[in-house]
């Protein structure tokens, strides 16, 4: 199973988990598109990964909630590299509040980035995959695709929603050789999580140490964070798996926090 010369669009790949997946794919010989809100960071990441090789990367600015930017970005990739083989819809943010004080604008922003982003990028890539008769779509879910936590109503709702969208695309895409799967990581130390630690400590009235040891890692089998490399390895398997035997699935990678 190889991604050599496969064209892979990864959203939110200028940082954290998306960047780690991009690094893994380029190391496997892929042509990777770092699609991110942050143009400079996307370009910087692409340059760094291309230097490391043996694959190559380009950076493009893309807000996954903008239909025009998503369509323009995917079209530019198809023009440059002739198609799209893999989409990793990974861009995401976190906003935490108790439900009764959750600002409606923040709720809409969360659903838009996580769900509209997955919908719009899939919609833009699918026709190109159908034309080729093959493709792999990966959504970045979370343990919160299967489990709930206080303060995270919008995140949990969006991450559960990705399972449904993925299963529909698995059914519609099967006759065209297009597979879709969801990765569900536990806590991974990225800027998204670093930001949550003081916020949750304040909202829950506990120390930052307690947030890490009790809230984030309390249910794991070994009190360990999942790593970016762990998630990237799973992404590589989903992206390169060659048949519809592996579609419509979700895989939890969380040090046993959640067990199916
Ligand atoms: P991160 O903050 O390190 O990276 C997120 C990236 O997404 C950033 O580069 C940001 O610029 C980009 N982004 C944000 N909004 C965007 C938009 N509208 N359009 C395009 N790009 C946008 O976060 P991360 O921890 O690497 O998270 C990546 C994904 O993994 C998210 O979907 C997150 O929900 C999911 N996830 C993270 C964890 C974790 O513990 N870190 C666990 C489970 C799932």
C-alpha cells in the first residue's frame, strides 16, 4: 500500500495533526496540498516538507467554510497535478462553554468549520475521484464522535455528524471506487489542545494539572497523550488501502479512553 505520486489534499495542515499527516504522506512519496486558512504557515510547511522529500508539497490558502475558496483551491490542484486521489478533511477549532452560555455565533462557527468544511471539500473532490474511478476521503473525527464531555456541545455534535456524512459518502461512492472513513483520536498535544487546558480549568474551577490528569487522560489505560504520529499512521492506512473492504468505518486511536 503506497501513496507514491498520489495527490492528497489535507485541510488544516499548517499545524498540528494535519501537518503531521502531511509529513507522513510526503515521506511516503505523495504530492500533498497543505490547504489552510493561514497562507504563510501553509507555504512554510510545504517548503519544509518538500525539502525533506521524497514526495512534494504545495501550500494554498483555503477557508473550508467558503464554497468559492474550496472550489477554487480544488480546481487549482486539479489543474496543477491532474486530479485528486485523497482528501483529508481535518481543519478544526475548539470552542468550549456550558450550553446555557454558549454564544449562538460560536455554535454556528463550530458546525460550519467541522461539518460545512467536510461537506464542501468532499463535494468539490468527489467528481474528480469519480472520473478516475478511485479515491479515499478521511474525516478527522474524535473520541467525541462517540462520547460526550461537558462544555463541548458544538464539538461533540459536529464530530458525531461526521460519522453520518462519512457513511453516506461510503454508500454513494462505492460504485465509483471511492472510500470514506473517520479517524477518532483521543487528546493529542497540539495548539488546539494547549489552548483548552487553561480554558477548561477556568470553566470547571480546577487546576490545569487536574484538567490534564483527570479530564483529558483520566479514562486512558496509561495516562498517555495520543501522538500526532499515531494519527498520521492511521491516516496513511486509510488513504492507501486499495479496496472498498475498508469503507464507512471509524477508528478510535486514544490509548483506550474509548473502547468500541
Ligand atoms: P491545530 O489548531 O493544531 O490545527 C488546526 C488547523 O486548522 C490550523 O492550521 C488552522 O489554521 C486550520 N483551520 C482552522 N479553521 C480553518 C478553516 N476555516 N479553514 C481552513 N483551515 C482552518 O489543531 P489540531 O489539534 O491539529 O486539530 C486538527 C483536527 O483534529 C481538528 O478537526 C480537531 O477537531 C481534530 N482532533 C484533535 C484532537 C486533539 O486532541 N488535538 C483530538 C481529536 C480530534
